[in-house]
C-alpha cells in the first residue's frame, strides 16, 4: 500500500483521504489555513456522490446534519412552476441528494477522518508550493521550504492549485462568465415542504434557495441558503476570486419585482446579515492531470460553474474513482487509470455548465413567457423539459439507472 500525500483539506481532499484510507493506504493531508473554520454556505451532494459518502459509513452523520432534498423546482420570475425535478430515493435514485452547509460537510468529513486515521492526519498551516519526484517517490514542497516525502501526491488545493500550475505552467487565468453570485443563509420559517430547492428567473438574474440544516428542520425552522446571481459584465479573464469577500454591489433591487407564491425574495435577502460575493468562474478543461506520481482532484483539476450542484459532488466522485484505481495499481499507473475514468466525464460537465446545464429550462421559459397570466403548459412541452433534465443527469453521472 502507498503513502499518499494530499494537498488541501477541502471537500475533495478530505473525501479522497477517507476513500484511500478505507482501502488501506497511509494518507497525510496538508492544509494551508491555520485553522479549518466552517466557511461558505450551501452546497449539494448529488445522489451518486451521496452514495459514495454513505458507503464510507457517513449515512447517519449526513442524515443528522443535511436536508434530504425532495426536488428542484424551476420557476419563472413571475412564480410559474416550469418544472419539478425530483431528486429523492422515492424517485428512483440510489441515495438521497443532500443539501448541506459546506462548513458542516467539511467538519463531518474531517471528524470521520481523524477518528479513523488519528488526529494528526490533517496538518494545518502547511501551504504547499510545488513537488518533485524521482523513480523511488515524490516530495511535496512547502512555501516555508519544508519537504514531505511519499509515494504519490494528490493536488486537491482548489481553484488556484500550485500543483496544477506546475503540471501546466501555461494554464491561463480564471474565466469569468460575467455573473456575480451573492450568497447567504438565514434562519427563518420553513418554506413549502422544507425539502425543495427553488431556482427562479433566468441566466441574467437568478435566485436559488434551499434549506441546509436538519437541526433547524427538527426545531420547525429552516436555515435557508440563498444565491442571488446577477450578470453585470461581459465575459473576461480575472486573477482573483475569494469565497470570503463581502458583497460590493446592490443585490436586492434586481429581485424586487420577482413574485413567488411562497416567499418574499427581497425580504429574505434583507434579513440576512452576512452576505458574500463570488464570481461565476471556471477554467478550460485540461488535456491531462497526471505527471508521474502526481495528479489533481476536485476544483484543482476541473473548476466549473456551480450549476447543477456539481462542484462538491464531482470532487467526491473523483475521490471514489481514485481509490478504486489505486486498489488495482497503487502507483503512477493507477493515477493514469483514475485520470482516464474521470477527466472525460468532468470535462463534459464543465462544458455542459457553460451552456446552463439543467437550468437551460429557465431561459427557454424566459424567452416565451410574457407575464403572470401566461400558462407554462401552453408555452413548453413536457418532453422538451425532460430532455434537458435527462441529458444533464447523463452528463453529470447521476442518471437514475446509471448512478
Ligand atoms: C472557503 C471556501 C468556501 C466555499 N464556499 C462555497 C459555497 O458556499 N458554496 C459552494 O457551492 N462552494 C463553495 N466552495 C467551493 C466548493 O467547496 C468546491 O467547489 C467543491 O467542494 C470542490 O472542493 P475542493 O476540495 O476541490 O476545493 P476547495 O473546497 O476549494 O478546497 C481546497 C482546499 O485547499 C486549501 N488550499 C488552497 N491552497 C492551498 C495550498 N497551497 N496548500 C495547501 N492547501 C491549500 C484550501 O484552503 C481549501 O481548504 C468554497 C470553497 C472554499 C475554499
């Protein structure tokens, strides 16, 4: 079995550590921040990725923490229901889709890993800057000059991965799509059944909301996560994107004329204290991820627009595929097998998300609807809607039959 060094203790790095530890490898994770704090807001774990975590023994922890999402409702800005896309086991998925606070998911994975591999398995305050390797092994190099040796290295350090930059020195800056995403979470009375994700509006002005806390649900309340997306500039390249940055634009006015039957969007935005902004960015898909004993995983390998609830899910699926490949060949050959399994799939998701993924139904409806009195069923056929949803399920690997 191999000694595997993992850079980054995000959702991808921790899932990889758990999957690899479960198949008998020795793992060590190095995280740049001095202390892992529950940052971010809502995130979704789709059925296929939830199955991976449940098989790692995390079903109870997920059920106690996260909301089992029943369905996604796509709506027009006038509140018409365009499509209801079920996501629960009753609809045929092999595991629930979970909506969860990113920090809660990260803490849950961290706790499980520390229980199984010891407190010292994750070292914080260790900023990775590069690697070197030879026929006998690989070494992670840190910004402070220290070095750690192992057999294999996994770069899971997110959007601005130094390992990715070393493997692909010509990789360009981030692609900014021109849409700024404002995010927050606020505890409030339950909306609807308390298990539904609502996505309303169109590509230029979109509101997404879903509850993320099972603890709040058990109290009869909802920790309501929301994302307000506003397209404000032409696509361009940027260098900088920080999940911690506070809102710098008016994100409420564009939503004042949205009319939902079960919520007042402007009131939800106004009631939220801590709001952050993050640009909708990705990177062009890479031709390869692996250099000998080093490979990439999660956002380091394939950052994508957060459409279709895929960022965390694809990182978890990478982790599972990596462990399966290394169980057959715990060396550079196994890394290549992993890459061959995951690079084409995630490349397709990056490209599908650029076209709007399953949310294309919003733009189809927005182009045809004229006002609240329109009837959606007169404007779009069921077949048209199901084709968009089924196509994306196939691309993202969570088809009911194939998940
Ligand atoms: C602070 C933060 C908040 C986020 N909030 C949200 C959110 O609210 N909603 C959402 O959909 N997505 C959010 N994301 C992104 C989401 O977590 C990822 O898209 C997805 O889970 C894939 O995870 P990942 O592990 O590949 O990358 P990430 O989650 O980005 O994790 C990368 C990890 O590597 C660490 N790291 C970075 N550079 C180095 C280095 N040089 N050496 C060692 N470690 C390094 C980072 O501190 C981080 O812990 C957030 C990411 C971060 C870092």
